[in-house]
């Protein structure tokens, strides 16, 4: 290369640098890819999405949280040395808050569906439950799912419960939270509330005005579905390391008697109705996985 060409290149380079400084814009840099776990670990803080208003499962009273799902989170945190920060979520925003990486984990009756498997890492299940119906105490107008036809029923937006009610001649309304549905039921604005049975038993347990609808044999009326809902721990998409860690701990939770102890604490009323509760609601070990 000649000295003349070298000189020209040097001048061009200086001109380019001068133009860049005049615009005031620094060179464009690619942003670093988001961190994809692991987030669980000794002294690490994790944000966990939970429902703040579901009795017996996950409920906030002042600064205190408690319920079956809160105890599960505490179990995972204790075993990994992590510090959980509970963050309220509603049914409709669970998927987006994980896929947008606003939360590290969700434990909020998060049912396994093919669509959710594309948006988050799902671990579990830690609970299996059919869908039921909640009515005002003393109301016997719904003794079967067929008698739901023509009734007004509230459930939550973008839930698996909503999908199960469609096409049955039911007048469906939706709210962000089940607590809002329950208020409508108590105020006689709707005939019933429908969602996973354990959620409904939680509301019945805390309000004498409400009751799970029973059939003519005094068994809970269940909404027909291809399978019971399987509640999963949700993690950010791609967080395979934490997925395996949580999977091992959920297996321990199910086998070291912790699951039974917590079910006894939070759902004694369910045990009175379902004598086979330990097999009806407890997942089989072979069903566990990262999905």
C-alpha cells in the first residue's frame, strides 16, 4: 500500500470520528441478552408471583402471607437458601410477567396447558384438582353441571376455568380476581362462581354465606373436562437450571410428608368430602417433569 493511500485512509478515519462526535450519538452497541437463570441460590433474592386474595392457598394479611402455596414457596426457598419477595398477580397477567422476565417464579394455581409451555418453564405438578361451582349457602338450584344452563356464572379472565364453561349455554362474566367474582355472588349479581375446586373450598371455609355446590348424593358438582387441572410452578422461559432444581424439590415436597401436613392444615373440609383426598389431589410422581 502506498504512502498516499495510507494518508487518505487516515484522513477518512479522522473525518468519520469527527462526524460521530458532532452528532453526539455514541456508536450503537448490541444490548446484552437477558440473564436466563439460575436465580435460586444461597442469599439470592427472587420475586415470586402469588395471588393475594385466595383463602387457604395464598392470602395476604397486612405484611403476613400464608396458605398452601405460600408454604410451598417457603419450602423451595428454605431448601435453596433463597429469599422470596411475594408479588401480587392476577390470572390474566401470569404468562406475560414471566415471559417479559418481570418475575423469577409464579406459584398461583398456574395450570399446565400446551400454550403456557411455549411461554414459560413449567415444573410439577404440585396439585391436581377438578373444577367446581360455588353458590350462595342454601341455594340448591344447581345440583348438576347440566343445571348450569341459563345461569349467570363469574370466573376470571384468560383462565382455564373460562374455557371449560364455554358452549354450555351459560351466561359467563369475567373479573380479574376471584375475590371480585365472590363479591358479585354475595351481592346476588351472579348465580355462581366457577373455578378449580380447591380455590372454591378456600372461599367456603372463610365465609358462611358461601357453599360449594353439591349433587344429589352430596358430592361436589364438577365441571366436565378432559382432565383435572394440574398446578405448576412457573419459571422464566429458558431457565432450565432452576427447572431441574425445583423439580427435585417438588418431588421431595410430595414424598417427605410435607404435602400431607399442609393439606391437613389448609383443607380439612375437603378431606371430609373426599375420603380419597390423598390420591385425588396429590399428583403421581411419574407425572412430574419440566415442561
